[in-house]
C-alpha cells in the first residue's frame, strides 16, 4: 500500500473511532466480548462490508457527476 494511502486510511479510522456513531458499534463489540459468543469477527466483517459498499456507491455517484449525468 502506498504511504499516502496508508496515512489517509489511518486518519479516517482515527476519525471514525472518535465519532459518536462508533459508540454504537463499540457497544456491540463489548457485549459480544462479555457474553463470549464470538460474533466479533462477524460484526467487524459486516461493518467493513457496509463501508466498502458505501464507498463503491459513492464512487459511482461521483463518476456519474463527472460524466454530467
């Protein structure tokens, strides 16, 4: 990964972790840890998939705007 990409990703993750919305995600992860259900990996994968899908949709929208649609 390019250093600038890594730096940008690090900054984005730090902002996400500090956001109030992340507290809801944190509650799911804490609850999972305290119950010992082992769903944390599934929760993290779901979050990553949702972020990826959002970015893909956003990228398509930006591309459409650039094409003048």
